[in-house]
């Protein structure tokens, strides 16, 4: 049995690489210990359960199924919203693969099953053998919390853990392959390694362009949507996919791989007292420090490793107190508005060589954007609606990496590296007659512009109702002309507007929902779909509360009955969200 190695060109920091190597060594010894107790499962079925918001966990689940098939197992792949606790309880072998969302929360597709299972207190699930692969991002306080909760709960219910859970950071592909190379042969009872896995016939075809092989697209339109004197900047982009063979659906997202702002790169090189031309090994090849910082590493948002190292090297009491506190809120508050450069400048006593510094950074990630066009109207271009992140803090202007890459850095000669993120749930209903209710304040309007285009192109007769809002009507009513045209053409049946800062007291989309609660409930009773897009942390939660309340009020239901009603909408995929 071969222990997978984490290749030195993989974009992990030294500490991440050491952790992963240690983890797999530990897993290997566990495997040897339990090799004689492999459980032969019923008809060699392996249940592969995934909870995914944007497709990563689903892609690991598909790879798991391919690997299982290659080992003579019968993989049954289920999204976690397709099964109940009763069905789960009788599964003999389970590979559970889930991401974490919001602030340490379950992905939407997992929440209902979790609510059911979390309530259970029996300890009779001892016929189940399971392993959990958790996807997350170490920049969040509650790293891989959903996976951790499942792992603990299944053990508490009496199920037997086959392997220690893997908690995986944003670069999940290599750890996932290594995990599968151990877990799947163990379950099948065959001791094959990754080298002999037949991964040639994946169950779901891999897209032509993906994270590791993005499409180089031209940015053909970059237009300001908000007024020049607005307090925010939201832009409309059109990205050409002509000749690529690519296709998208309204509801999908486009992921953009940015490069960092050259001024920030120069300032960081100066803060490190380097020149920028130092040769550094990155992914197995030598490149200059400047190039590495420009295109390979996240240099704006400080990594946990960097902050911890800074605390250690500086010996600063305040910073050490924040880093070591159990409650991370004070550290989050301290970091709000401070980027990596601010921290380097705050603790000049800490000197880093170029290699040390790079070793403490996370790989630069793509950013996802909900597509704001329908391919029925724009087959060759993808439209995006992006708020540029710009703020002043600590005496400096700060810019969001990707939103301002699109706004400021892409020129006629620069290509935008991108790939699609399909969202099979967040779609215009196939039935052209059912009503759609769409709640999308701010950039949350993006997919609903696409939905309205889609419905118009399909000549769908179903009613459409949009709840939109932003700060001020005169500066931030984006796509106003288009929305008015949709209304005149009868595509947009109702438009409710909530401009939060046009009066003393805030008015939000959920206030408008409550105001029109009776009609909204009537649309749901008619079979309507309820879509939400935009901010996950405040707006989506408040909209969810308002939905429960108006269903209780206008359906004459108790709190519990309203909850059941909402859960039924979720089960029928009539309440779906694209929130971030
Ligand atoms: C599925 C999905 C769909 C999405 N769709 C859209 C979309 O349609 N349109 C859209 O605009 N975005 C969308 N996003 C969000 C988008 O992916 C990016 O997160 C967003 O553009 C910011 O990225 P950035 O690289 O510009 O900023 P980053 O470099 O990632 O910086 C953002 C960080 O800056 C800090 N920050 C921001 N504002 C302030 C402030 N005022 N003060 C202090 N610190 C601050 C915060 O720490 C914040 O996390 C979507 C996200 C997902 C997951
Ligand atoms: N998770 C994330 O990182 C995340 C989430 C969402 C947005 N963003 C980023 O923030 C930037 C701006 O986003 P945006 O244009 O979509 O939205 P936004 O500017 O944050 O807000 C749009 C509208 O929603 C209102 N709003 C605030 N709190 C609300 C609540 N609890 N319920 C309902 N409405 C509420 C705002 O009002 P007031 O501002 O007047 O209160 C404003 O009118 C973008 O860069 C976006 O990517 C990031
Ligand atoms: C809005 C948002 C919130 C997130 N919250 C967390 C979190 O609290 N903890 C964590 O470990 N990861 C968090 N993540 C990271 C995701 O779990 C990670 O990107 C994962 O690979 C997504 O997998 P999926 O595509 O299968 O959903 C968050 C990501 C987004 C976009």
C-alpha cells in the first residue's frame, strides 16, 4: 500500500504540506490496523452522499463514484436533499462529502436532512460504516464545520467511522484523490492504489474548461451601471465565449481567475525589502517573486498561517492575545479593513525572506459571479453584474482582488481566464406556466435579469414578480430601463422596489414581501417558485424569516406548520437560493 505524497509543486504552504503528509501517514496506519475488519457491505453498494452549493463536493462525489466503480463497487450517488434520515439510517456504507456555507453552516441542500438527523438521540446506527470528506476554506472561522458536525453526529448515533475525517482547504482536488485512493480500495476490500484506478470513464463528463484549465475570454463590455456620484460602484460586464463551444444556462455562475493589482504587488515587495526579481519555486518551476505575487497567491486577505507567524515573530502581546483567544470575533474585528500589506507594515520587526513569505500565503482563488444573461438571447457572451469592492481603511485605498481586476486591469489585450459553475437547481422552471417570485437586492438581481430574458425568449406565460432594492433610487436603480421594458412587454408582472437609504428608516426587500404577503402566499399556493439571490449573511436570513412569517400569517398556520410548508417548498426545489 502506497501512501499518497503531496507533491512539492502543489500550492500548499510548508505547514499545510506537513499536515497533509502527517494526515495520510496516520490514515495509512489506521488502515493497516483495521484491514482485517473490513466490512463486506450489502451487494457491495457504497452510498456517496454530497452536500454542495457550488459544485466542488459534487465533483468529488462523482470522482468517488468513478473510483468505486473501478473497484467493482456499486456506487449510489445522492445529493443530501434527496434522502431522509430514515433512508440514511439503513445505509451500510456511506461516503459523506460536504462543503460548509454561510458562517459554519450546512449547504442549503443539506440543511433539511441535518435538521432531521441532529434531533436524533438513538445509538443504533452501528450497521453503518462511514467516512467524511469535508470541504471548506481556512479563511473562515468555522472551518469545515458542516463536515465536522456530520462526522460527530454519525459517530454519536453509533455508526462506525472507517477513517478520520479529512478537512480540506480550497485546493481540494489533490487531497480528494488521495482520500479516494485509500478509502475506496479499503471499502472494496481490494488493496489497489491510485495508480491502478481506472478513472477513464467518469460517471459525469468533466467540462472542457475548468479551474485548472480555464477558457481565456475577451472582455467586450465594461460599463458602469450605478450613477457616477453613487455611494457604490456596480458594473455590467460582457465576456465573449464565441468559438469556445461553451454553453451556459440562466442560473449558472461564471468563475473568474484574477491577477493581483500591480501596485499592491510592488508595495508588498518593498515591504519585504526585496527587489521582485528573486527566483522562487512555484508549482515546480522557478519564477520571479513579482510574477508569483501577481498571479499565484492571495496577497490581499491575510492567511491564518501568516497572521499566526506574525504574532509569533513579533511577540506582540495584543496580536498574540487575539490569535490565541477561543472566541475569534475580536481577531475578525481587528482584521476588518486590514490586508496583508497593512500587517507587514504594522509589524516591520518581522522580517520574511521571499520564500518564507510565499510559504505563508494561500493560493489565489477564482471568484464566482452569477450570470446575468440568458444564452437564448446572448449565446456568445456571458453578462455579469459586479459590485466593485473599494474602501478606504487605515489611511490607504483598498480594492477587492477580482471585482477591481475586471473593473480596472483587464485591457483589450488581456484575457479573462474563466470557467462555468453550473447550478442545476437554480433554474427557470421547465413549466412555462408556473409563477416565479424573485428576491434579489443589490447584485442579487444578476440571475433574475437572466431569468426574465429566458422567460421572454421562451414566450413563457407564467407570471414573474421581482423584489429588487439597493441604496438610493436615483443612483442605484440598475437595469431600470430594461426592467421597465420587461414590465411594458408583460414579462415582468410585478416589480417591488426597496431603496434603503431614500428615507430615514431603512426599507428592505423583506419589508416589501411582508407588505404584499397575501398575494405572495397566493402565488406560492398556485405552485409558484421562490428564488433568492445576493447577500447570505443578513439579507437571505431576513428574507427567509419574512417568508416563514408571511406563510404563517396568510396560510393561517402555526410556526411549525409554516416551517413544514417551507421545507416542502425546498423539497420540491421551489425555494432555492444563490447566496454568497
Ligand atoms: C456563487 C456566487 C455568486 C456570486 N455572484 C456575484 C455577483 O453576481 N456579483 C457580485 O458582485 N458578487 C458576486 N459574488 C461575490 C464574488 O464572488 C466576490 O466575492 C466579490 O466580487 C468580492 O471579490 P473581490 O475579489 O473583489 O474582493 P476580495 O479581494 O475577495 O475582498 C473582499 C473582502 O474585502 C473585505 N471588505 C469588503 N468591503 C469592505 C469594507 N467596506 N471595509 C473593510 N473590508 C471590506 C472583506 O473582508 C471581504 O471579504 C458571488 C459569490 C458566489 C460564491
Ligand atoms: N459574502 C460576501 O462576501 C458578500 C455578500 C454579499 C455581497 N458581497 C459583496 O458586497 C458588494 C456589494 O454587494 P451588493 O450590491 O450585492 O449588496 P449591498 O450593497 O450590500 O446591499 C444591497 C441592498 O441590500 C440592502 N440590505 C442590507 N442589509 C439588508 C438586509 N438585512 N436585508 C435586506 N436588504 C439588506 C442594502 O441596504 P443598506 O446598505 O442601506 O443597509 C442595499 O440597499 C459586492 O462586492 C458583493 O460581492 C459580498
Ligand atoms: C459564502 C460562502 C461562505 C462559506 N463559508 C464557509 C465556512 O463557514 N467555513 C468553511 O470552512 N468554508 C466556507 N466556505 C468555503 C466553501 O465551503 C468552499 O469553497 C467549498 O469548496 C465549496 O464547496 P461546494 O462547491 O461543494 O459548495 C464558504 C464559501 C462561500 C462562497
